[in-house]
């Protein structure tokens, strides 16, 4: 899709289709965020909860975990986009 929806050869979407696309994108982002929280919490935070604040070790672990999660998410997205560009209907990648 072109910048701000101007130009390009893509057909224009109806308002309903735009809303459905926005809802689907929100669902994907929410799902990714929930998985990020669950995975990094499980990996980095001691469930003893003896202190109300994160320890320095926990904070560092969360920072690294989130960074790796987003980096991986970007790489997967790039690979899926490349695969989608190479896809031919009825053919193989």
C-alpha cells in the first residue's frame, strides 16, 4: 500500500474492510504483547514476590527479553513478507 493511501495500484477498501483490518491488527498486537509479558515474566521475575520493586537483575533480564522478542518478531515479519512476495498462486515458493 502506498503512503497515506494515495496512488499505487491497490483497490480501495471500504470503511467496513478498514475497520476489520484495524481490528485484526489490534488483535495481533494484543496477542503478541500478552505473549511477550507471559514469556518474559516467566523467565525473569521470581514468583516469590518478596519485594514490591524489580531487582536490578530482573530489570536487566526483562530489558534483554523484550529487546530479543521484538528483534525476533521483526525478523519473522520480514521473512514472512519476503515469502509473501515470492508466492505465486497455485505454485510454490
